């Protein structure tokens, strides 16, 4: 395997990690916070109970861990691929967020939003056909 093939494989594997971990983390965090409930800032005791419920929620922690895995994947990916490639390609996660929000969180996703997501996917296809790295290392 040549260096270029290794870069492409590594890049696409970490893009897959990003596109998976980010949306899952967002959805688990949203679900956990909906379970915790809204913050009531009436007195310091209610603030304490809100944070106690939040830190005791396994769903919130799972969301945080998945978002941390997303951030690590994103950071590593940016160390060898161009930002102008990584950011548009990672927008594929919007599709996953919409699907998870619709099916897992039972949220309504309007047709206009679906059209916007489809337009983003078209852009991802265009960006995906460009090289991940266009600059030379010094």
C-alpha cells in the first residue's frame, strides 16, 4: 500500500468515526437532558438538584463520551487532511442527526429541512471526489 492509499484509507476511516460518534453523542446528550428536565433557577438548591440529576444520568455521560470520541477523531483527522476537505465531508453527519432525531427522539423533520440535507449531501459528494490533502508538508 502506498502512502497516498494509506492516507485515503485512514482519512475515510476517521471520517466514518466522526460522522458516527458526533451524531450519536448529540442524540444521547439531547435524550439525557430531556430526561433530566428543564433548569429552574429559582433558588440555589434547585440548581444543585439539576446538576446532580445531570451528572447522575448515564445517557448524558454516554453522550459526552461519544462527543469526546468525535473530538479526538476530528483532531487526528485535521492533523493529516486539509480542513477544506474535512469540514464539508463531515457534514454528512447532518443526515444521521436528522434520521436519529426523527426515529429515536421522535422529532418532526420538515420537508424543507430534508431538502437542505439532500443539498448538503450533494456537496459532500463533490468534496469527496477531491484529494484529502492538497498542501505539501514542510
